[in-house]
């Protein structure tokens, strides 16, 4: 019994290394076997508890380290996602600003397209008017050429009229000379008739009539000479005026020709400008269509950015929750590690 008592005290003290060897009465043997079984069971339980506590301690340390790392990683991810969220918000603001700018630019392009279309129409009207003006100048040039020909012909006619007047003057001079000679002959005939007396009286009458006719012819020739002189003066003035008119018409024709060439160049330039303006108008209309597509694309980007910002905020919130959960897991692992350490300390009281 004393051995059993000593063994029980050792077991109570945590010493499970000593085997219990007691012989005696049946009850004592049964008690000894029961105490031995209890000792063996306590030894196995202690070993299992020691091994389990060591595994729990090691696992809790690994879990604590992993939880700490996961918490740190989650914090970093949360911080990164927060920065991404801020960047996404800034990008969203920039996209909103870009949308406004692009819409304003598109509106400006639409206005430019409308104005360019108006300019193209006005340029087309100007080109049509310029072409019509060019045709009018060509008609004026043709008319000026006809006028120049007519004036030149009239100048030639007046010049020939002057020549004919000069020839008539010469004829009148001849007639005047003949009339003078006839007058002298009539005077001589009258003198001869007076000498003949009664026989020459009839001849004297004829001579007197011839003299009168010669005087009348001489007066008429004189009057004609005066008229011819006036006609020649008027003809000379007309020739001078016609020559001046011819020169003026020639100068006017040259001016019209020069203006026609210049206007032709203007028409060519206006037609070129009209063609270029039409090309520019077409290109600006394409730009306007492209700007509408850009506005649509930027709006799509704006919608996508808003959705991304919302998703980023959702992920950021979930990451923060995960970080908090990992911190709780780390705290629980540390608590479990302390409990395993306490259990190991309790088990170390037993000697196995």
C-alpha cells in the first residue's frame, strides 16, 4: 500500500516515468493495475497533448506569420487600390473635362463646317458672277474691236472726203481760171464788135452775155471755193477728231483687253479658290463627322471610367474588410499560440 501511495504521489506530482510494481492482496493488485493503467493513459495523453500542442504552436506561429503577411499585403493592396481609386477619380475628372473640351471642339467644328459651307456657296456664286463678268468683258472686247474697225473705216472715209474736197477745189480753181479767161475773151470780143460797128452789134450782145455768164461762173466758182474751203476745214477737223477717236478707241480697246486678261486671271483664281473651298468644306465635314465619333468614344470611355471607379471603390472596401479579417485572424492565431504555449507549460509538468 505504501508503494501505491508513493506511486500515486509521484503521478500527482507529474512523474509518469516510474513503473508501478506492487504485489499483494487481490484488491491491492487491482488497485495497482488500475493505477498502472491510469499512469499509462496519462503518459499517452501527455505525449499526445505535447505533440498536439507543439503542432498547434508551430501551426499557430505559421498562421500568425501568414496572417501578418496577408494583413500587410492586404493593407498594401488596400493602399494601392486607394491610390488607384484616387487616380481613377482623377482620370474620371480628366475624362469629364476631356468630354467637355471635345464636345466644345465638336460644336466649334460644326460651326466652322456651317460657315465654310456658307463660304463655299458664296464662293460658288462669286465664281458664277465672275464667269458671267468674264463673258461680258469678252462681249465688250468684241464690241470695242467692232467700234475700232468702224471708227477706222469712218476715218478712212473722212480722209478720202478730204482728198475729194481738195480735188474739187482744184477743179473749182480750174473753172475759175476758165471763167476769167472767158471774161477776157468776152471783153476782147466786145472791143472787136465795137470796132466792127453795126455789123458787130449782134456779136457784141453775145459777147456781153458770155461776159455775164463768165462773171456768174467766176462768182459761183468763188462761192464754191469758199464752201469747199469750209468743207475742207470741217473735213480736216473731222479727220483730226476721227484720228483722236481712233486713238482713244485703240487705247480703250487695249484697256479692255488688259482688263479682260486680268479678269480672266481673276476668274481662274476664283474658280481655283472655289474648288479649294469646296475641298476644305468636304474635309471639315469629315472632321465634323469624326469629331462626333470622338465625342461618342470619349463618352464611352467616360462610362467605362465611371464603372471602373465604382468597381475600384467596391474592391477597395472589400480589401479593407479582408485586411480587417486578416488582422482578426492574426490576433486569434497569436491568442491560440499563447494558449498552446500555456498548454505545453502545463504538460511539461509531467515526466514521461
